[in-house]
C-alpha cells in the first residue's frame, strides 16, 4: 500500500486579519516595553535609583535573594508582607511590584516575615530622565547650579549651591573623579552618610558635606601641585527631596579655572608706603606660584558705601607683580588690595582694605595720619 501524503494548506492572511495581527503585536510590545523603567542603578547598599521617563511601568523588588532563605527563616512566600514608609501594602510574597506612576513610587520599602520581623529594606529614589527638568536646586547668577572654587593648588576645592526655597532636600551621594578615570571610579559613603570616597587607579578623592548642608569640601589625595593638570575634575552631586525624588548636578573644571586666593594680609602702613603679604593659604613656594596684586587708591571716603572697594570709583588703580610693597599717594583716604594668579586667567581675591584717618592736633604741624584696617 502506498504512503498517503496529506498536504496542509494555509490560506494567506487577509488584509483585515493582518491589521489585527499587527495591532495585537504592537499592543503586546507596548505592554512589555512599559513594564520596566528606563534604567536602574544601586546608589549604595539598600538604595535603588529608578530612572523614569513619565510613562507607566513597573519595577520589581526582591525581599530575599535566595529562595532557600525562606525555608531557613521558616517562612513561606505568601507569609512575606510589605510596607511602604511604615504603612502595610496589599501585595504579599517575595517579589514586590512598584507601579511607576509619574514620580510617586519612591519611598522606604521593607519586607517582613509572618511574625513581623524585618527581613530586608530598600529605599527607592525616583529620577526623571528629562535633563531639562530641574526642581531641587536653583541657578546662581552665572547660570550654574554648582559654584566651585579653591584657595590654592594643593588639591582641595569646594562646591556650593542654593536649594529651592519650597523643597526640603539633602545630599544623597557624591562622585568625584578625573576624566581620565573613565568609569572605573568606585565611590562609597561612611556610616555617618556625610563623607564619600571615590577611588580609581589614577586618583583618589575624599568629599564631605559641611554643617550648612549646601556645600561640599573635597580633597584629591594624589594631587601634585607642581604638575600641569592634563584632565579636568568631574564632580557630580546627587540631591534628594523628602518625597524621594533625586536629581544630579555636575561640573567640570581644572583647579586653575576655579582658583581664587584668600584676602591678602596688610602688614605695615605709614604715610607713604603700604606693605602686605601673600595669603597664608596660598601654595608655596611663592616663586613657583606667583601672584599679581591690584591696588586701588581713594582720595575721598564713601560714607554711604557698604564696601568702598567695590561700591565707589578709585582715584587711581595700579597693578604690581610678585612684590608686596607700594608707595601711597598723598591725601589718599583709603587703599584696597586684591590678588590673583599671575599665570592663569582666574578670579581675583576679595579686597583687603585700609583707611587713613586724620588725628587733629591744636598745632596743625603735629597732625598725624592714623590707620584703620578692614
């Protein structure tokens, strides 16, 4: 008997069925694509950052990483309960699904055994991936969120910012590195949550938040002040609100771009000469790190000015390099001095100020000029 061959014939899809198939596929794709956030990363142990783009989605949290831990802890999957900010949730089980509706999914999530004991905890921070959306810090006058400066070339610098007046916020994390480090820099925070360390094969940074909460102080521990900087420093400050929103603010700079010497110290004044010294915080030797000085002389005293050095026009302004002595003109009522790095187009220091006051005597020939430092 010969073999019987059965031919299976499939009719090609019609236009209507093809459209239905495409519609179902697109819907399924959208459903899957919105199941997950844009990205996620672990900021510190037990702190998860979820980056969202405004669309609906879900993010899963695991209570116990290994299933055998359930048996060892004498718990079943359905025995695990979850709490958000201390309030018990309806979901149960080892896995919890966060509904990423706008920015409301952030919070402190804890999972508990059947006896109520704490099994694990995770703080979830929500970050909007729209880079133009900034709601925690406000821009400074220069249009920057971070204002960074240093008083010398010893590897120390500071960055400050201004909080939005209607938000309660604090620093969540800090990263600092040289650009040559690529992405191999690892950052961690100590138990106080106020001191960060970022290390790589090329550099090591230590940063801390000062008591005001709106400034960080950093030190590059391997910095050599005598070597020319070949790579910029990249600082990123992550800040979070009481509603578990997180934003990051970054700044790139060379130390030579942000250096601003402290005020010079005026050490000697007489009727014809004024002398000063380099700021004690400035890098040494001074021959390798020279400063240029600007001297402003005023023949009139501005009694309505808060700061005569900045609020009134000088009679004469002079600039000297390296030297710390200058001859003062007669009948000058005030002198202001400031400094900057000779070799870099950096910021001037704040002004140091001395006023000349006349002490009257019945005999005009005995009148003397007195000096007042500010």
